[in-house]
DNA sequence: ATGTGATTTGTACTATCGTACAAAAGATCA
DNA sequence: TGATCTTTTGTACGATAGTACAAATCACAT
């Protein structure tokens, strides 16, 4: 019952609701869910605390809406890029294109607004680390399909690698992705200023290069695990 | 002024202080810093909330002590393993040994107690994601030295790869490490039950295999970046 | 056993949290 | 203009946060 019908569709008034969403997204992504109060968000958005309750009912509802806003467009964008990547003929190039289709939307915003982006990916990373319940549910519902699609596509490019290995390596990719967005300054520090962790384009290239090689690594021979040293179970 | 001198050194009384530390470590690693209250910790440790204040003064002090307890032994253990790895003759085997020296202490506890372990690594992952101030300071002080040592060692095994690339790939390794400990269930889910994300030994092997390959990937040719598609800067 | 210092308990204080709700303000159309 | 709906504001409430502190308890050397 929000909008009836003005002369123009979806009028362009300075929307408070959007400002709250943007502020919450930024604050959650930077400091986590629990460290940020509704009052912090309202203040950052130039709004009244009660206004947050009005638009989103609860703090969880606000987080939920952030996810809702992003998930659809982001997965759509990934699907499009994945479909394009699958049409690449050369197997090596195709694998690289698939990885790129997964990584790029996580680092850059899509068309107009809300097509993914670094801030939303960072938010997901933080929520994942905090074990946030709301986030966990949405991720299981929304992201597993996309992840499976990517895993299957990679598996087709590397038929000799067991699916289990592909899953592990995809997992590592996601971890690297998350961590790169959470702590970009560490790259700058460890490289003594030679690399810029905040340079998205460079981060993407580095990640694609490294990840493609990781996927192409020989399979872990599960049948003959005795070959490797049992360094994992040293004492405890 | 805690201990004077009993008949035996470091008596083995059922220490409340240790119980609080253990409970806090577990709770922080699972739920983050801000989501856990001092009362939660005290309850989990079977202690009184006031007892936490007595031993650690503040909640930050408690976190600080957790780090203090682990950092020394963990980095020592890594140094030992790294020194041993550097003595490996074959370059390929040496690289694998170095990576293993970095990964193994993060997944498994050291001798007796407090030598690292999955729980502490997970704690660091969560604190990193939350942008915790206390953790950030300690990490910059304590871990960068160790990280540089590993980066240098890897660089020596791969002299033809620029140091910047090594830094990025180390960064990805740490991200993969963190994420594997934060969300092991996702591996199980995505592999449809075929892989167990909580199996540390298997996780280590997968990680070592993938990471060694990533390090060995050809260098990113910074001089000729025009060759690659500028997919990163699509629209926004 | 007894006194002394270390520890644990119980309780209380203040600040801040998420949320509710009534009143004010703004917008929209007959 | 006045009626009606949406949005914003202001304020308040109960719950819980971190921490302080006095009293009770424990451990142990004398």
C-alpha cells in the first residue's frame, strides 16, 4: 500500500528507506551485525531510529532486506556470465572464464544498482564469520544453487578431477575472495607497499590466475593417502 | 602476586581462570566478540561474572589474554616447521613442506596446550572479519613477522615469481584457511555429503595440494596487462 | 587454629540495546 | 480546503550490556 499511481512510475524522491539500507550495508559490512546499533544506522543515514523500525520492523528484517535487494541481481549476473563462459571453446580459456564469471560480480557492482559488488560480498563474509542466523538461512537457500552450477561447469572443464576436489577448491576460492575484501590492507602491508589490496582489478587478476592453477592441480589420490606424511596428527 | 611458592611449581589445581579462557575462546570463535556477553562466558565456564572482571579486568583484556596465550607457541611451532621445511632439497617438495608448515599449526593443536589449533585460528578469522581493534593490533605486531618469513621462504623456492604475486597468493591461502574453519559444513553440503569439511587431515591435504599449485602458477605479467579482457570495469 | 592474601560470590549501577507507540509532519486526491 | 494515508519524529519501556565493589569463601604458611 505504499505507492498508488503518480504521473510517473517509481518517482525519484530522496528516499529515506534507501539511505537506511545503504548505511546499514556499509556499517554491517565494516563492523559486523552485533557491533552496529539501530541508532548508529539511523544516525549514519540521517534518519530517526524509529524510522528504521517503521520500514523494516526489526534489525533482522533490515539485514534480510539487504540480502533480498542484492541476491537476485547478483545471481542473475553470475548466471549470465557463466552462460557466456560455457560457450568458450578452448578448455583452458573456458575454465578461466568460468572463474572470472564467479569472481567479477563479487568485486564490482552490477548495472545501475544492487547487482552485487564488493560491499555486499564483504557483508556476506562478515555475516558468515559471525555465524549470523538470518544470513545462514538465506545463503543456504539462495547461493547453493549458483555454487552448484559453477562447480558443475568447472567439473566439465576438468573431467579428470573428482568432484570432491572441485568442491574443496571452490571453497578455497570463496574464502580467498572473502578475505581479500575483508582485509585488503594486509596485502599492501605484506608487500611493503608494492601491491594495493584495494585495487579491485588487480585483485581479480591475481585471484583468477592463482585459482585457475589451483583447480588444475592434480587430483588428490584418495585411494593412496599413505604416500603423504601424516603431519596433521602430530601430537594431539 | 598470584603465586608465591608452593612445594611444587605451577600447581595443578582446577583453575577457574583457565576455564574462563577456554570458554571465551570457544564462544568468541563461534559467535564473534560482540555477540557474546561476559555473563555468557562466565556461565559456560561455571564461573561468576565478577570472576571474569577479577582475572581479566575487561572484556577486551580477556580477548587480549587469549591471543597472548596462543601467539607465542603457535609462531614458535611454525618457525620450527618452517626451518625443517627449508632443509628439504627438492624444490617442489620444499615448497610443499613450507605450505604444510604454515597450514598444519593452524588446524591442529600443538604440544600439550595452546600451540595454535583450529579453535584459535577460527577465532582469528572471526575477529578479522569483525574488524576487532584489539585483534588488529596484535596481529600486526605478532603475525606479520611470521608471514614475511614464510613469504620469503616461498619466494626462494619460486625465484621467477615476483614477490607481489607471492604475497597475493599467501593472502588467498590465509583466506581459504580461515573460511575452511569458519564454515566447514558448506563443504559437506556442496559435495552432497561426499566430503567432510570437519575432517582436518583431509582439509589440510586438499589445501596443500591446491595452494602449491596456486603458488606455482605463472606470474601475472604486470608489464602487459592489456592482453587480458577488462572484465573488471564493466559498467560501474 | 588462625591470620592473611587470593579468589569467588552477589549485587548494583549506569549505559545502551531493540523495539513500541502516540503525536507531528508531509503528501495525495476528492 | 479538508480528509486520508504515509512517513517521520520524539519519547519511553523493559532487557541486557560491561563493570565496580563489598562481603563471603577458600588456601595455606605459621
